[in-house]
C-alpha cells in the first residue's frame, strides 16, 4: 500500500522536469525530426520545396564527387587539428601541472580564458597574423630561418588547421589537465628513486595514465572541428568549403534547403557514430581508469 | 614532484605566446591611427573606436546580443532549476535518459541546430523574429545553466531543508526562503556562463538572425566576409573587453577552473 506522501514523492521528479521536457520535445526533437524529413523533400529553382519523399538529395551526395571531396576535406582538417592539439596540448598540460600554485592558476586562466572569447574575434586575429605572403607569421618564421619562402596561410587548409587548433586547444589542455589531477605525484618519485630516467618516466608512467584524458579531449576537439563554421568560413574564404559552410551556403544563398538538410543530417549522423563508437572503445580499453 | 626543466619552460613560453598572440593582435590593431590594416602599427589613436558610433547597425546588434543573452539565460534557468532539483534529489526511472537529453545540445553541432530551428521557426511563421532567437538560445545555453545548478543542488546540505520543514515551512516558501538562497551561487554562475555562451554564439544564430535581429557576432561575421578593416578590430576589442570582465567576475565568484571543467565534458 502506498501512502499519499509516497505517491507525491514518486510524482515529484516528473512534475519538476515536465516543463523542461516539454520544451526539449517541442523545440528540439521536433525541429530535428523535421530536418531529417526535409532532406527527403524535393526542391527546384522555381517550384521551391516540394513535400514528397524522394532520395534525390541523398543520391546527389553519394554520387557527386564534389561532396566526397568536401567531406574528405572536413574530416582531414578535423583529424589534423586533433593531432596538433594532442601533440602540443598534452605536454603543455603536464608542464602546467608541475608549476607552483600561483603561476599555475595564472597560466591556466591565460590558456583556458580564450575558450570564452568570441570565435569571430579569435579567428580575426589569425587572419591579421597570416595576412597575405608578408604577414607577421611568415616574417617571423623566415627571420628564424625555419622556412625559405612564405607559406600561404589565408584561403588554405594549412591556415584553417592552425587557426582551428588554436580555437580548440583549451579543450585538449583541460581534458589532459583533468586526467593529471587523478595522478598520484608520488608514483613519479617512486620511479625516480628506482633509477628511472626522466624520459622513461614520461613514457612508461605518465603517458599511459593521461592517455584517457588525451583521447577524450581528442573526441571533443574532433567533433567540434568537424562541425566548425566561423573559422573555416573566415580563413577558408568562399571557395574552400567544409560541411558546415556548405550547409550554410545551401540554406542562405542557393536556398536549396533539402540538399542543405541532407548535408547537415549526414554530418550529425557521422559525428554521433564516431563519438559514441570511440567513447565505447576508450571506456572498454581503459575500464580500470574510469572505475 | 620534479620541477620543469629549461626545455619545458621554453616550450611553455612559446605555447603561451601563440595562445595569446591572435587576441593581442586584434586589440593592438584596434588602436591604429591608420586608415588601413597595418602590422606592426605605429602610433596610438582611438579613431576606430569613435568610428563605431557611425555604424548604428553595430550598436543595435550589441543591444540585441545583450538582451538576448540576459533574457535567454534567465528563461533557461526557469526551466533548469526545477529539473536540476529533480535530478539531484530523486532516483527515478528515465533519470539518466532525461539528463542526457537535457545535455544533448552540447553534442549536436550548432550548424545542425541552426538549420533545424530555421526550418522549424519558418514553418511556424516566426522566421527571423526575436522570440525565435530567444527560444533557440534557451536550448543551447540550457546545459550550462543545468550543470552549474545541478552541482550546487547536489552539494546542498539537506538537513537545513528538513529543519525548515519541521518548523512548518513547505512548498513555495520552502523553495524561496531556504532552497533557492542555498543554491544561488550555482544559479548565478550558471546564468553568467549561459550568458557568455549566448553572447558568443555565431554558428547557430547566423541561420536565424534577420536584419534587425542580428547579434553582434553575426554582424561582425557578415562584415568580415566583405572586408577586414580596423573597424572590426575595434568592435572585437570591445567584445573581448566585455567577455574578460564577465570572466574575471566569474573567476572571483565561482572559480574559473570549475566553470570550465564543466565545459570540457562536451563530447561525453
């Protein structure tokens, strides 16, 4: 037998979450479902959107090599950005973690702060630094003798990767940082007392333990880079399209909404598959760390 | 623990310089007296900050952004606070699924959200309206509002509430006089983080904004697409200054590492 009080406490969580649930079903799930539906509709220059069920858009994406090239570029940029942030961000997080209290929080603020500064402003900064063949970055690299002739950064994938890596770097540092907090500093001393050299300690003690942090950071960076819009649009210009900028073009310039919806649906599906899949892989591989 | 060696410190110095350089460059160029982009710049002038006054669309966009951020973060909290209390206190079937649904806007690319909302609000006859922008922003800032409120609700001492109940408080009074004051730091930080997210969003908003409801990032983006000149750098410098102020307040009030640690989980 249940008392009135018990019944009320069984109902309470649903009463409390009902408004938010209704909001999410009404304004998130329904619009998303409508977008998937839209990708099966027909469109013509003069007739507009026709609510029929056809595979035209999906067939176009599957057969036209333009889309293969564009998705290839999108994921190539995302992978390179992820590698760059991992290779530079993980050591930086390690160095930060070894600093003393005041410097640690100061530099953490400097490195993580940009996360909250407008992406448009940050990318604009890179556009200024790249600025043609005699931009500041090229001048610096040449004066240090690192390169002979200027590297084109604006309107190239190289420039997009550099700027995106800067935008995404805080996520990687943060993720590795979180993994480092779980690490017992005494283990390092123990290895040292047993005669391990610094490089051996990093390779055999530190690396295996922060790997889950690097990998979960990589998933975040990858999925955000693959769907990035502002940076590819500003650095890549009008010709070098990625998935997000192409969808934008279809929606606001060409006005072929069904095709744009198909591109967006495919991007969402690919990302969900990759993120869920690699999360499962990481959790199985590092089950003992997450326990 | 061992100290950092000289090589590590050199790496660290270069890393920090590269992280700060683009933001610094924007702020430096904003003070150029020249009529074109020049780097390095010589001289110092507020010319381009004064020029902003001649572009009412930037000023209007600023007010749109400010109102949109403040309002949508507030509305998000109206929904998020009860939901956070339910998730923090009750174990019920569907609890994990609900939490995942409420955090899902973090995982869905903003391009996809922009497209979905554009389609939805256009068919509802609300395309380009300020109301549509508010609803869309409520959804994208909801996870941030929920997370910080949830952290506060989980850390709350329930015995205080029980004491109030034993003294005869209940319902609305209990919430207003006991529960809300106790979780208020989390709620305010949630509002601030939600505000920053809304204030900075470009990718989703660029699909929804129409002339008149353009936000500052959208206005800046559309301007940069046509030409990059010192004007956008002075506008950017203002945006950076506003965000920095909010950041420092957030750090003093709540601790930036805690706020950002919540953000780092985006992909999980």
